[in-house]
């Protein structure tokens, strides 16, 4: 159970955890590494998405501070355009 929880914290699904457990005999290290490599690619893609989201939100919040007390909120207006 400890193994399952640790691997889940790394983002592996239950199916992937099952695959890793099936490879546990030590003779399948390259296959386990491939599963981990795929997970790493997914994490990197999510990080890139989060970085883009962070930049967009940061710009929108900055716009709100610049345009305080205006009739139209630039953040809400920008979100309508998404």
C-alpha cells in the first residue's frame, strides 16, 4: 500500500501502478523507465501549460490594477474573449 501511495503522488494512474508492479521482478527496468519517461513528459507538458496560465493571469491582474475604477473590468472583458 505504501508503494501505491508513493507512486500516486508522482502522478501515476492505478493502471500504470499495476503495470509497474507487474515489472517489479527487476528484469524489466527499461520498461519501467519507459513508463516513468511518459509520466515525465506529461508532467513537463502540464508545467508548460501552467506557466502559460500563470503568465496570462498575471497580465490580467496587472491590467485590473492599472484600470481601477473604470466602468469595464479588463480581466472580465478578456475572459469573455477566451
